C-alpha cells in the first residue's frame, strides 16, 4: 500500500521540531519522524525586539538540517510554522524573506488565536473530553483555551513562557522567594480572565513542559503502564513535583528521570504555571495531551471538508485503526457483538451479575479487539492481546479505561486474569476486579460460539432458572467445533455467575429441510 506522508516544522521560542506523519488506512496520522533542536531563539531577541543575525543564522542552519531529513519522504502536505518569538520579532518580515531565499519555504507565522486554536483542536480530536481548559506553555507565550461540548468558547495568549518566567529565578539565591513572587504574578495574570475561574473541569496540558511533568510523575510512581497521552494527575501530584525539584541544584535537576536536560532550567517555572492555573480553574484533574499544535494544523487540513473541523467519534476512529492494523474480521466482530449483547441483556433483565450500562460499554469495546494478539501468535494470544492494548495509545480512552478493555479482551481464565491484573490490583476495588473477571469470562464464552468464524448461530433462546441457565442455539450449519469450544470454556462463566450453563444446539428449519 502506498502511504501518504505529511510533514511540519514548528519553530518555537525554545525548541524547533520536524515531525513527519504517515496516514494509515483508517485516515489517522502516525508519527514516523520527530527531530528536535534546542535553538532557544527567544534568547536572540535584542532589547529593541529584533532577532539578531546570530539568531537568524541558527534558525537557517537548523532548517537546512530539517530539510535534508524531510526530503527523504515524498510529501503530500508540508507546513513550516513559527510561533511567539518570530511573531514578536520586529524584523519578522525580513526573517520570512531569508527563509524563503535560503530554504525555499514559505514560513507561516501563527497569530495568537491560531496558536491557541490548533492546541484546542488537537485535544478534542484525540481525546473524548467534551469540556475542559487547555494550556500550552511555550518559550515566550502561554496559550489557554476553554471549550464546551467540544466547541471552542474562549482563548487567550499570555505574554510569558517558560524562558521568560525563568528570569524570576536568575537574580535571587532563594528559590523559595522566587517561587512566591512568581506565584503571586501568575495569580494576578489568571485573575484577569473571568472565564478561567472555578470551572471544575479537566486542565489539559499540551507541549514539552507538560510532557516532562507527566514523565517525572510516572517515574516517581514507578507507573506500570506505557504511554503518556491522556495520562492523568491531580493538583497534589504537581505540588509534590514542585516541592521535590525546588531543592535540587541545576546539576541534580539534569539527572531527574523523565526530565529532558534542556528543560532542567525551565521545569520549575512551568510547573508553577500548571499548579496556579489548576487552582484558579479548580480543576478536577490534570490530563496530558501528547497531541498539540503540530497535530492541530493537520487535523484542520484533514477535516477541511467538514463544518466544524471535528472528528465525530475519536474512540470509534481509534478502534477502526486497530481493526485495520491487526486485520480483524469485521463480520466476526458483528457476530460476537450480536451474541454477546443478547446474552448480556438477558442476564441483566433477570438481575444476574449486577450488570450495568457501563458494563456493556466496556464489553462492547472489548468485542472489537478480543483475541487481537492472535495476529502475532495464536498460542500466546492472551499475553499479546493484553500487552498491546494496555501499552499503546488509544485516542479517546484514559489509561484506566484502556486497562479495563485490555483485561476483558485478553481473558483466558481466572489464573491468567490474576496474572495480568496483578501489577494494577490496587487500582481496583475487589468488586470491580470480580466484575472485570466476569465480563472477560462472558466474552470468552460468546467468542467460542463463533469459534470457526462461520456465523454458525442464527439466534438463541435464554432461560434462567434458580440453578441453571439454558441456551437453546439455532444453527445454520455444522456446529460441532462451536459446541466443543463452548462446552470446554463455559466453566469460567459458570463460576462467575454461580449457575450451571446448559447448551442445546439445534439445526434451524432451513438446514433440516435441505
């Protein structure tokens, strides 16, 4: 299959990046190259607001290096964008001309509104969050937005960033005094916007500073899951990181696990921004978005034929992506969903298993990807299924939701379930673990009823007695393989439901007549 490649160069105040994406069958973009250069162009702005000759030279040298990388791909779409430092430079038109002459690219300088908008767009098209406040701390500016029902309501660009706020710490030996002064300044800034106050919604962090904050938190907690996108923290986590880092020297900061060496001198002011805004918003959580400004530019491009630039269903798109990637049989999925939903609703109607609407949502998701690891190796499919689902980013799912789906979709038996849930046991109450075990055993059982992928079962009746559940299954062709597998595996569901399952396989009328 011929892939489409998209590339973007992001000229920030602190770092410059080249990112190359490939477009998959599902239409979503996958990052295939990510090249970073710590240019710190902000430091090359002189007192009069001009980017110096040395700064322009550094910009051009870095862009030439990026051009060599990007030319190895046949690009469908390319963009070169610049943010706060170039935007604020008094000689920005001259800089654009130099880039055009030396590199041959039209550099697009984003307005404050555009920069904020692309950050918002990346969040709503890569998560299932419908209301929240985004924050992207750059080197020279900080963009915040508020969206509700996935629609942008407000935006603002503050005239400070991680590099400018670092100055609070340069002329004092007391980190504590610097932080007190900085927090007072930030409180004043955030109080100027009424729409930020007491929203009690998630605060979503975008960009390198937020990413480093999350990485530090994961390392401090020895976090057992892979992935940063949609990682969740709270205000006390941010406060703990600030307290831990504030006593460290620059040399010790550079050794902190999860912290990039080039952000060692800006992580404290950036963390203070996150905490102050968290408190102003009265946020209910801090969530990291690995998708940001660069992704937002292409989300706009790929959705240009829609009215709102919004993907209708982020999670559905992610699941479709998994189906394509692991070559899952869609007809098989639909058959499993049909059988599973009818059995689930039949049990639910009789009050068996204390099943809820939320349980069905979990089970329905798992139906799409049950036994996904068979793509790699059929013998160890449960292990591969669990690892792949638990440790890859799935846009639209928080980490805990992703883990639940992995536990249900990888179900083999109680022993293997306990093995998989072991490192995360403290994340769940006992009744939650029992429920996940039951949902997994139910899906394992219904999967056996289409073991050969032939849609053997047309329909079934369900009768529930005091001690027995009877399924009368109407089949359209030979059902021996399904009967064997279902009889073999039903014991796991019987234990969870506390009832014996009796299976009656019958040929349908049309089969008998033929």
